[in-house]
């Protein structure tokens, strides 16, 4: 009995110890699980980057990260992509920190509003922010008829961000209307950003205990002891960011159309068709993320139709000329959408159009010549060939001729003696119809 009591007492003590240790173990686990996600955005603002940032915000929310830090260095980019990023930041369920770094980095144009939209905006010494006046992709001014509309829209958007985040709305308006730009220290003194930090480590120290206030939401960021996890873009995001450039999308479209055209005109080659199909898929994927003028796309497709018809119809080059014209006009219109900054760069547009047009015309010419060329094999190839009579031929008598290394039965409307030279006029039921030719 005493042994049983002793065993029972030991088991009870062990259970009590486990129950006492479990809460502590759980607390340690929670402390170890605390982490901060960090991404680097050293690129133009484009749809591929928007997709990546949305992904990292969703992932950080699922992992219950303390916050997401975005290390930013950008010259600006597409307005629609910027709005998507701002929307994702302002609706995130975790604090989002935008840190313009390292020294020498900038948050220009679209980067200004992304920085202003952050829960905590920070900059490193030696960085600058500003120059947010909207321009086209080539750096030129937005057309005058659209400029006022675009600027006013951006100013209203910036003021709504400033009101939500408690930032300097007047400076944001000046950055858009007057393209003003300031240093990190000036931005801090003007209430454009919340703090200045030397590097990521200094930023984490200053963020520890920082309280984020939103409408109906309050959270304190705890960085001490938290694990730092860097999130790198996967292959999907890298591909999308690369092909989101309209010049790359345009080149892919041209390669795709050229590959399919070559496969249709020369069936059985396979490789050009495969490459063309892959390039077209990538081009269509890219065009889902950038504004496309469908009139331009239809003109380019019509150009391909004209080049294909050139193979079938003897238009003496008129269809090829129409195809080149449609290709040029369609390329100029493809990314020309009012209110959007995307344009094809001339150093890309001119060589691409010239190369693709020359390719289409060359393939059409080769295919037309192949159709018009005299047959090289079979009995049809004998028409027009010359030979020598080996057995006399008469109007009512079948003879034999030696043509292309073979003896053939032959007939003629005239008498032809042995040894005379003849030319094949036609072939009927493996019998040659010939005529005499004079030796010269």
C-alpha cells in the first residue's frame, strides 16, 4: 500500500509539474514565433510589383507577423499599379512600414504616395522623396487635355491618404503640382514621414513599442527579440515584373505572331510554332496587367491575316504592303490609352517593326515561289523535259523515247524518226505526248 501511495504521489507531482510548465512553454513558443517580414522594392512601380506586394501582405497576415517592412527605392511607375499598392497597404490587417533606404535611394513619383500610405513612414539619411508630378513612360508631360484631370485626381488621392495617416497634405499637393523634392531630414521636420533611421537595425530599435493607430484599430509593434524574415519574389513574380514592361510585352507578341505565321506557311517545322505559342501566352498574360488599345491589337492581327493571304493570292505585293501598314499603325496604337503613361519606346518599336515586317514578307515570298515553282518529282516533273527517240513515232504508231534516264512509251501528232530530239508536252496514263524540236 505504501508503495502504491508513493507511486501515486510521484505521478501526481509529475502531472502538476507538466501543467505548470505547459503555459511557460507556450509563452516561449509564442515569443519564438514572433517575427517581422522584410521585402526589398528596388524597381519601378508596375503590375508585377503590385502582385508581389499584395502577396507579401497576405502572407504576413496569415503568419500574424508583427509588421511588414518594405525597403523602398523607386523612381516611380504606373499610376494604376501605385493605386493598387496603396489600397493593399491601407487595408492591411498588420502594420506596414515603408523605409526609403539605403542612403542614395529615392521615393519619387508614385513612390511618394506609397510612402505616405504606410502606417509608419521612415527614411535613411541621404535619401530623398518628391517629384510626383505625373508624366508619360518616356518622361514627357501628359497631353495638355489630360494633364489637369490627372493632376487633380492625384492631388485628391494624396489628400485622402494624408487625412487617413495624419501627414502633411499641403506638401503632398506641392509634390504633385510643382514636383518639389526634399531630403529625409526635411521630410521629418515637415511631417511627411514619421522617423529617420540609419539602417534596418536602427529602424527596428525605433519601432519597438511604436503604437499604430487607425480608425477602429490600434496595435503596438514589438520588435525586440523578433525574428527577421526576408521574403524574396518567386519565379512567378519575377516573370510578371519582367514582362509587365510594354516593350517586352510587344516583342513577345511579335515573336508569337511570327512563329505561328511561319508554322502556318511551312507546316511541320514545329519549333517556330511552339516558340510562337509560348511567346503569345506570355504576351497575353502581360497584357492583362497593362492597358491595351484593342484597336491596335486588331490591326496587328489583321496584318498577319494579310501576310497569310499573300501566300494564297497573287496580289503582286499589295497585301504585303497592307500588312506592313497595319502592323505599323497597330504597334503605334497598341499601348496608346488616354490617361495612361505607357508608350512603346522608339528604339524598340522601329527595329522590331522592320525586322518582323521583313520576316513576314520574306516568308510570304518564299511560300509563293514554292507554289509557282515547276514540280521537281513525279510525272509532272517530266513536262518540258527533253529526250531522244529510240523507236520511231508516228501519228498512228506508238514509239519510245529516252527521257531523264528512263525509257517511256510516247506518241505524237507527227512522224518522228529514231534519234530525233523531242520535248515532253504532257503525260497521260504514263504515256508521254511529245513534239519534235530542232537541234541548234
